[in-house]
């Protein structure tokens, strides 16, 4: 595929979307149009270093708003869409699934319709190069036992309102490819972590609570396993899929970093003991870990087989979990100016009892 000139990124003010936009502005020549509603999860300052670029434009738009989407496509005339906008927190989906159905399913449907209409008006060369890239999760595949990995052929088996809404949107995207000829490509990724991760998610939550010497609530017995990927490695993988991936294909993205939730929290405790001011009485932060009632329907294990993207597109992660988590802990220690205002807005009210990767 020819490198796109203009990429429309939805959800670009979020954790992964902002990493994608920082990468596109820093390392490519493409113009970026960020379409974001700016929900509670958006972080304006995550884009501070690029927002003055003349290759960056922002549109505050809800992806369920068809008229606004039509205007955005007409105004910016993109060659590709990277669709990341979503409600993304599993615990919130259990408490209030409505927003997940609206944004993740209806929003994806409206975006597909707008993209389809735009695609229909392109000339043949631009049609051949156009891509609609849907950014999805490994959670659509359900839960693994002790053995095995998710491949691109694994049958869908979503088990939470979040993962069911993402599975629905994956199916819609494939259907728009098959039925209407929209050149779609999908990627399903494991748990991300890194800078600008909203503090309701496991890793930033544990870093901030551990820094402050608060209890560290871990679901169940902490043995649930997730496969972790540094967010900048994911952003690079997404650009690889968009610029090199074949239309109609899907690619699994993962970091070969399977860890139990308990091991993740213990690693964070040890890094904080090394890099942060010591706790009173010289206590180890591991002593702050407490086990709390498990999440309903908590998937036991996710593990990604990323052989296809490595073999066909030549992508491999740059960070190991050890290097990425140390960078992340250090970033949170140095950037309280980013997360403290979020805590002041009481964003953690929902997660008093525990959390997991997403
Ligand atoms: P996030 O919650 O940090 O960001 C989501 C962004 O979407 C926010 O900026 C929000 O304002 C925007 N948004 C929400 N509803 C919108 C709407 N109706 N219209 C326009 N914008 C809207 O999410 P994230 O962690 O960056 O995840 C991005 C995408 O990647 C999601 O689709 C998610 O399912 C997927 N994903 C996430 C992970 C992970 O570990 N975080 C892993 C795999 C896949």
C-alpha cells in the first residue's frame, strides 16, 4: 500500500491513540486528524509536544454523530482511518454497559458508514491505497487455561460487556470489508502499559498507590495472567499494520510478556522501593498488597501468538517487560503534574476494590 498522506485517528486523545499520534508526527510525514469526543479518559496534555505541528488537526467529535463525521471526512479528505475511540475500562462496562454499546458498536457502525461514503468518492488509485484499520483487543477471544495462545484463527468468545462490544465492532468492520468492499484491516492486542495510562488501570493505579504507601488491592488470588506490551511498541505495530498490512487481514499484537497480576504488582513494589522515597519504618511496599473479592467473570489468562505480524510485516517489540516497566514507573514518579489533577477529579472512585489490566 502507498503511504497515506492524511490519517484520521479516532480516540487520539486517549492512552494508545496519543502514543500513535506522537509517533506519526515524530517519525512519518503524514498529516494527522484527531477525532475525539474528549471523555473522562482523554488526556489533552498527552499531545502537548505535537499539537503545534502544522501536520496535526483536532476535531472534537463524538463518533456516534453521523453528521459531524460526514463533515470531518469532507473537510480533511483522509487516505486512511485508524479507529481507536472506545470506552475501554472493563470494570466500568460491568457497572454501566450502555456507553460501551453506544460508542464501541453504534459509533463504529457510524464511522464505517462515513468511511464507506468517503471511499466511494475516491479515484481508483486512492481506493487501492485506502485502509480502515480497527484497533481491537485480545479480550474478544475469551479466556485461556494454563496452556495455549490466541492466534488470528481463534474463535471469538467475549465474556464481558467491554469485550462483547469490541467483538461486535470487529465483526462489523469485517462485514463492511466483505459486503461493501471497504479495505479493512484489524489488529488485536494484549494489555498495554506506559506513560499517560489513565490511573484507573492496574499498572498506573498500583504505581500511584504504592508511591503514597496505600493498600494495593489485587483481585482474587492475583494469579490471573495478562500478556503486557509497552504502549510505544503497540503504536509502532499499528503504524506497521496500517502501512504494510494486507486488506482483509487481521494481526495479533503482543509482547511475549505473560505475567500474573501479582507478579506485576510485586515488580512495581520493588521498583518503587528502589526509585521512590522509602516508606515509614523502612517497610517494603510488597507489604501493602491485599487481596480483594474477584471481578465477576474475570478471565483467567490471555496470551498472544504474534508470529504473523512478526513474520509477514517484520514487527517485533523493542522493550522487554523489565525495561518497559522501569521506564513507566520512572515516568509516573516524574510526572505527578499529569496524574495528580486526574486524582483530584476523583477518577478512582470506581476502582477502590481492585482492577486488572484494562
Ligand atoms: P482510552 O480509554 O485511554 O482512550 C479512548 C479515547 O477515545 C479517549 O480519548 C476518549 O475521549 C475517546 N472516545 C471515547 N468515546 C468516544 C466517542 N464516542 N467519540 C469519540 N471519541 C471517543 O483507551 P486506550 O486504552 O487508549 O484504547 C484505545 C483502543 O485500543 C480501544 O479501542 C481499545 O479497545 C483498544 N485496546 C486497548 C488496549 C489497552 O491495553 N489499553 C489493548 C488492546 C486494544
